[in-house]
């Protein structure tokens, strides 16, 4: 508790000192060094590629099924095999983070989807970690959220393009962001926290200078990184490798990361994303109009989230986002109920369209980027790889369950399906309100010390 009091005191001193505070514009200008911009570009291209991969099947579902003569089961397998690749990527993303730094028609269709999933499974966790470890504390939320916004950009752009382009052309177009990333990877800076972890302490200050500008004073930041890395190493002398994560002191951050990242998946995200066309056609909504309006709303929600995340904080945006997704699911369930019972026939398509727009807009506002941002903030460097594997694996399995079962659930009960999703989002809201702390404005070392520093008797494996 003494350490927490010192942390709060130190944070208050920083915020109260006019000499150390600066305007947002000034901070952005100072952070816009060439290495940081290059690193951000790589992360954003990876996120954009993720969005393109996820988004291109939704507006093209009907044409893919028609061209390749796929049944609902075939298309469900095709959609869900992306998440199988995610699981494979999740299993190796943590080890990669620790070791190397942060840096036939139907059969071919499925193989391509699997490979896409593997790449997304690796980048979806490494990207936020990388940016969060490079960005200044007061811009970390905005930078990470802006990078994650490109996932929504990819989805939104492909929703719109899918109304005018053939699905094969759309798939080819989605490969462009990945091709942009490959040559840039040879020039991006390494994470200073990873350098400290692997014993390359002498390089930490040099990398920070390149990121913050040659005239910046980075001695305090470098000292804090090195000091906390040594502190973590001293606490865990009896290293247990991957299983070090499963100690009581990591129980809360591990639970928070797993739950926050899994809630949107179990709350129907991939059902909405991959099978939006099914939702629209089932409720009488024009697919072209629906996809265009949905893409605009999701973009607007994502931009608003970027602007607010370092002002209002992570926790409040999460709560608003979860509440909006809950209402979106509930309204979708009601629209299917009304459609099935032939009630309010003229208004049902409008309600269905609004519900999907509310769901995606709310997701872009908070639940899209923030769970990954928090997961990249709360784990110490020695367990960050293992935590990433667990979080990514959990969300990938959750994603696969929803993606594969969605069409079958709709056949069982469309209203019941979205009521289940609404229930998950409601439980997520309660979880966030009770257990998720605010991390805005604190350094990664400050956040992690509050979460994990505990007395020796509390360090047994749970």
C-alpha cells in the first residue's frame, strides 16, 4: 500500500506541476519523431490488414456461396477457419513477443483463410504491446486506440467496397496493407522495455532518444524502465517460465485481460461482422444501404473513441461501449421477434438497421481497441508473452465458437441468439464496473506495480 500511495502522490505531483504539463498538440508534436511514426505506420498497416481480412466476407457472403456452390455449413466452416488460424497464431504470439521482440477452389479458399487467421492471431496482440511500449504515457491510449481504429477502417472500407466489387477482387485488395508492412519492418525501432528485459540496458536510452527526439531528457523514463525490470527479476528469482503467470499476484490482471478480450467475441462480434448480410436480408434491410451506413457509423465511433480515450479514460469508455452493444443486441433480438410474428412490418427493417449500427458504433467507441490496450498495459514484461498467449487463445476459441455456430443458432432461434449476446454484454458491463481500474495517465511500470506487487506470502501458485 505504501508503494501505491507513493504512486498516487507522484502522479498528482506531475499533474499539478505546470512546468511538466503540456498541451495535447505539443505532446503530439514532440512524439512525432521519424522512428515513432514509422513504428506507428507498421502497427496501423497490420491493424488495417486485420480489418480487411475480417470485413471482406460479410458483404460478399451471397456471391461466395453462389459462385462456389457452398451450403450454410460450408460457409460457416469457411468463416470459422479464420479463428482456427487465430488459435494457432495465439499459441505462438507470446513466445515470439519474448524471443524476437515486437517487431482446389474451396480448399484454397479455406487454406487462405487459415493463413490469414494465423497472421492476425500473432499481430492482434503484438501490435498493441509494441505501440504501448513505445508511446509516451499521456499519448499511449490515443496512439494505441488510433492504431486499433484501422481495424475498423478496414472493416468499414471493405463493407462499402463489397457492395460494388467482386469478392475475389476484394480479397486481392486486402493483401496490399500486408505488402506495405514487410519492407518497413526492417527499419522500425525495438521496444525499450523488451531491450531492458533481455539485458540490453545500454540501448534503452538511445532508443528512447530516437523516439522522443534528440533534445528530449529521457533519463528519468529510462531509469524507471530499467529499475522496474530489475525489480520484477528480483521478485521472480525462481523462474517457472510460462507457468510463472499462474501465481496469485497475477490472478486479477489475467482475469481482467481474458474477460475483456473475450466479452465482445461471446457477445456476438463475429456473428455481426461475418454474417451481417444474413442479418440484413433476414429482417428485410437493403444490404447495400445497410453496409454503407454501418461502415460510416463504425468509423465515427472509432474516431470518437480515439479523441476521448486519454480525456475520459479507458474505464468510462468501456462502460458506455458495453452498454451500447447490449442495447444493439437487445434491439436486434426484438426486430427478429417482431419479424417472426409479423408485427410492425414497416418498422422492423428500420429497427434492425439501427440496432446493427448501434452495435458497431458502440464497439468502435471502446470495446474494439480498449481491451487490447489494457491487456498491453497491465502485465509486467516477464509474463507479457505468456499472458498474451492465454488472452489470445481464450478469445480465439470464443471467436471460433460464435463464428461457427452463428448460422445454426439463427436457425434454432434468431431472437434467442441475440438475447444470449445481450446477456453476455450485460455481464461484461457489471464486470467492468466492479473490477476494471482506470489506467489513464500512468506509466506502464506504475500500472503494473499496483497490480502485481504483493507480499511474499501472497505469491503462491493458485
